[in-house]
């Protein structure tokens, strides 16, 4: 995993690598050890997956304020 800073404070890009062979592909989406610097003392309680059919659609992002704020991990597979 490679972490890249963005111009937006607190927003990082996590780049992953796919390992491909004759069976298909494997990609590590989350690794506690590799992301410990980013996660701090937070823990992952849920991982949700949504699929969007329409171009430009983004689901699952909601503005939240403490104490109910949640960290978001977004993955863009295409586009």
C-alpha cells in the first residue's frame, strides 16, 4: 500500500496493488498494520460496499460531526 497526501486536509489516497495469476486477482483493501499511522486509535466497525450504475454517482458519503463522525475509506475501481 502506498499513501499519498492530497490538497484536502485529512484526505489521503491509498494506492493498492493487485496480484494476478492464472486463478484471477487478489488485492488487499485494508491492512491494519500498514494503515496504523492513518487509523491511530480508531477501529473499523463496518465495511460497506455499494455499486453505482450512473456515471458521477457517489453513495455513502454523509457529513457528520463529532461525536458521531466516522472516518470514510472510499475505493474507486473505475472512472
